[in-house]
């Protein structure tokens, strides 16, 4: 975390006033979270651990849910860019040079959406919420310094397409939660919420990798028989595939990331809340 300033103009900005109070607070937190070039890793687990550690300890579900929604809102408003570089999910705080004056900036660890690395290499002003396929080209002093030529711009993901991917992912998470909960209903004990959350994340990854539900369910049974932690589940799903194929070829699923585990937790929390509401009717 880094010390950052806040200009008086922040509180008068129409763009800032267009988002919720939660989003404004999270934005100020992100300013301390990101590097001096305005870029940080887009991982909800890392963000809440750095920005809201006490809230994460006292109420993890609500904290993750509120911060995740706030970042999505900031993205839709064009106040935060969300993008990928070499498989790494990143975020960039928009209007960075206007918002923060940094006299001795540290070296950037990850590139901005336009491919530049260092503070004041460029000033990205376009909003992905406006749905441009790319940012406007950078010219002059913001281009290849010393040549006056235009710098190449790295395309950003289209917001509509990104939203479709998000909906598909959440549907898969819901299917994963259903598989885990159905298994939990069949065993003589109730698995801890955190265990079900992690299992759901691993099952979701397996579904995304094209593993059949039958193999996933068998993998959970093998995992439960060994009484190991949820992180061992992908290996047992792999064994279930090999078992069904007579020891033949199988797909080895990867481990779920921290972000995927957090998303699974949000889906489970929403499911529990819905069940409680239905129970009250």
C-alpha cells in the first residue's frame, strides 16, 4: 500500500458523483493499492486483503461482495480499466496522472492498457464503458518519445463481450455449487462453508475445461474417501477420468485461482441468502 493524495476536484467531479459511495471509497483504496504507474493485479482476494483487512476478518462474505460490485461499477463508469496481458488480469485507475502527482515514481511492474509501463509515459483518458474497440492512438509527446510517431495501442476487451463471458462464468459457478451441495446432502456430515466454496471453485474450473459432470461427481467421491483438503480435488477428478477410461487419456484440470475461489464464495453467499428468503415466505 502506498501514500496517495486527494485533490479537492475529486469531491466536485460529476463522474465521481455518478457512482455509489461504496465505489468512491473503493476507488480511493485502489489508488493506494496500485503501483506508481496506476496498475495493479485484478485479484479480489489481494485487493480486499490489502485495502480492507479488518473488514475481511470480521465479515469476509459481505466485504468481498461489496468490493467486487464496487470495482465492477467503477469499470462500467470508466473510472477503472480491466484488461489482460499475457494471461494476467490487471486493472488501471483511469485519469491517473490527473489524480495523482508522484515526484519520484517507482518502476512499473505491469503494463497499462496501451502497453506503456512508466508514470507519465501516457495519459489514458478513454473509457471502456463507451465501448471503443481500442483506445485512441497516442501521438506526439505521448507517442514514441523523440520520434513523434504514433505508438501502437493494445486493444481492450469489448465491454459487451466481457459481460457475456461474466454471465457464462457465473452460470458455470452456479452449476458447480449445485454439484457440491448435492454431494453434501448425501453424506452424513455438513461440510464447512469454506470447504464448499473451495470445492465449488475447483468444480467450476473442471466444468470450464470440459470435464463431464459424471467424472466430477466421481472425483468428489474419491476425494471425500481420502479425507484430504479441497485443494486435492483436481487430482481426484483426473483419477476419475482415468478410471472411467480404463487408465487411458484424461484431462488434468488446473487449480482454481484466488479470484475464482472468491467468485465461488459470492455465488454461495447469494444462494444461502436466497434460501433464507424462501424459508421466510
